């Protein structure tokens, strides 16, 4: 499968624990996006990368959230000291140079107990 | 990104054309209109995009008004599998442009 891959697909954790999600974009895509989606809402923009550079971060991305894309390939999204309000689907998308359409993964669903 | 507005929900009979409208009255000259859909519990799926001209692919047709202030996504023969939330987005293709999703239109295809 050459699409966008996200792991893990599901994560259940206790409040206060740290979690990390990984996204592997389509190999030739240089842009990578992270979104968060809660039930009944559209995807909310969190951050995006052009190669390894993080170009913008949403105000939704509190200090407990950090995203990296160290070699311009895969990306990780870490949430520290999780809170119940962090429960959501975390979506990753990628797009190619000069192209505008995004290709999404299936998402990583986080449940914080 | 230009703000877009879409109806919250729509129904369509199976086999009929589904016409989903989108208003983007503040769209900039370099912004394209993109459509995505999201089937329950899956990631959004790209459908089609256009700048000025009408576009058609194997999934849908996109009709953009001459003034570019609105557009319509057409699913010519809706099936039950087309039941999904459809998102209309106005966005430039530049490297520094983030893509913002609104709440979309929930389309229900009815047997």
C-alpha cells in the first residue's frame, strides 16, 4: 500500500500519560499535515511541514503537543500529560510539491480515560 | 484561506444526481476550490478541484460560477456508498498555505 500510513490506529491511555503517533506519508510528498477531529466536527488544523521545516502551528497545539519530521519523511505527534479533552481522531495528510490536494491516512483514534 | 459556507445536511434519492453547493464569495484569484468527502470512521478522501473551468473526473463534476463566488459538486448517480460528509475548501497551492476544513455537508443517500 503506497498511501499515507498512521500508527497506531487506536490508543487508549490514562490521563497524564504521554502518547506518540506516527505518520508515514506518500514517499514523494514533501508536505505533511496533522489534523484533529472530534465527533461531528470537520478536521481541525494542527500543524504542517514542508520537508523537515514546521511552517505553522495552530493555537490548538498547546505546549503539551509537539510534532517533528526529522528527515523530511515520517512525522511524529507527541502529546504529553494527556487530558480527557485530547480524546479525538488524529489525522495525517500529505501532498506533493506544487499540488494542492491532500491524501489522508485512516487516522489514529485516541481515548483518554 | 477563503471562508466557505455549505448547507449542514442534504438528502438525495439513490440513482439521482446529488448537487452539493458551496459559497466562497471571498475567494482570492490564486485559490482553487477543492472538494473532499469523509465516510464514517475513515480519513477524508480527495474528490476534485478546479480554478475557473468546470472539471470532471471519474468521481464527480465540479461546476464553478463565472464570478468564482460559488461552486457545485455533482455526483451524477448517487449510490448508498456516497453517504458521507462533503467538504468544500478554497485554498492556494503555495507551499505556505495551510488547508482549513469547515463542518461540511452531511449527504444522506436514501434508497
